[in-house]
């Protein structure tokens, strides 16, 4: 049974930082491109960032480029998202995702194979 469990969400002031983690189990972690999506009420889930199987390739949505950093630890089957310079518009539920697509960029346009349950990030102004 595949499980993706996010943690690290919370409330932070604008300009602050948070680090999200996603612990993966039940799947061969290094066979999957991993990524983060986010969703606010009434809107579709949107792509944030993805990382290649080895961790050597990354891809970011323009809205977070330069502020967010995705990384993975294949020895620990864990995905991370370092979020700096947070803005109120970053407020959302953040979801970890796993995909068998070939590249990190492809994750932005192809539905992932697995999703986590989500973690709430709230940025106050």
C-alpha cells in the first residue's frame, strides 16, 4: 500500500519560512519523480514543483521560482519543500505527489499516480 505522508505545515507570517516533508512508503521511491501541488478552496489543484528520480533535475512554477526549493533524500524515502519569503497568496493545502513520468517538467502536465493527504500552509499578512 502506497503512502505519502506530509508534515511541516502551519501558520507563518508573510516573509517567513516553512519546510514541508513527505515520507513515502510502499513504493520504490527512486523509480518516481516526486513533486508538490497546492490547492485553495474553490480552485483547481495547481502544480508547484517537481524533482527527478536522482534529484539532479528540478522544475518550478513561475509563482514560486526563486523562493521555494525542492529536494529529496532517496536513502530516507523523503521529499522536502523549503519555502522562503512566503506570501499570503501561498496559503493553500500542499500535497505531495509521485509520478512515473520521465522528467520533472512532465509532472506539471500529467496527473500524478499517487497523492498524499495534504498539509495546510497559512501565511498571514
